[in-house]
């Protein structure tokens, strides 16, 4: 039986929650739920956006992330299609959700990553907002720990990745990720609403990094009695 739009969204939310509930890299159900809710709120402020495509794109944006599938960029679109086809979703919806998943990833500081649809812009903004601020800091270190990366190594400088392949192969310490991606997300958001939210979160990251580096070098500890 073909589901109506709200049933399809609810079934998809259940599917994704069950799949990612105990995920430990920061790409868990809590992350996806936040992205879903923010994207939905942005869609409510964007009359030209299809709310169903926006919500499904948000829910499925990490369904099979290339980072956990040997760099396979089509794993996510493929998994989303299989799920939506099993729910008898309209082909037009499936294709637009696939496009969101295919295009959403940050691909390197030197690589332009425009979204081809307004729904994609909203989901990308929601995903990028969750990568900055306090939650973004926590998620960065969760992912670094998941991958066995050191916190910081001053001998390994951040680099500009000029291709997606270079970015995918990166194994640098977690602190480098702030300079190679996170500190640049504020300037790569699509909507005024997301940019307003990003200001405070960006400032928090800057403060965190200043404090982290002071503590790393112990310059916050007085040497005088």
C-alpha cells in the first residue's frame, strides 16, 4: 500500500532511528534528528521548498555515508533509493532525495559544492550547523576517536584539499579538521536564517581553539609561585 507523505516521513524516521541509535562516531540518530528538525524549520520559512523532499533528505542524508563505506560516494544515494522504493515512494521524490545525498558532503576547502535544489540547500545548512558550535566540537572529537586519530600534532599543519579524493584520504589530527573545514562553514551556508545561527556557534569554536592551544602548550599555567 502506498503511504501518504506523513506516513512515509514517519516510517523513514523509524528506519533511520533503528539503524543509527547506538552509532558512536557522532553520526548517530541524535545528529540526524537535529538535522531533520532544523531542515524542517528552515523549510517552513522557505515557501518554494518541498517539505517532504526536505525532511526525507535530512533523515536519509547519512544513511550510508562514504566515510564508512570505503569512500563509495554512491553508497548513500543507493541505500536511500532502496529504502524509498521499498516504501513505494514517487520516483520524482526518490531522485531529488538522491541528489541531496550525493551533493551534500563537504568535499575539500578548495572544492566548490553547490546544491542543485533549494531543498538540498536547506538540508546542507542544517547538517553544517550541526558540525559547528559546542555540538560540532564534540562530534569532531567523537569522529576522531572513532578513527583512532590523535587530538593534535603541531608538526602536522592543516592543508587545503583541492580535490574530493584528497579530502577523503585525509588522516590528520582532529584539531586540523577545524582549520580544514569547520571554521569555513559559516561562510558557506545558503540561507540567512542558518547564517544567523552560525555566528554564535562559530565564535564558540574560535574560543575553544584558543583555550585548547593555551592548554596544549601549558601557557595558561603560571610558573610563578
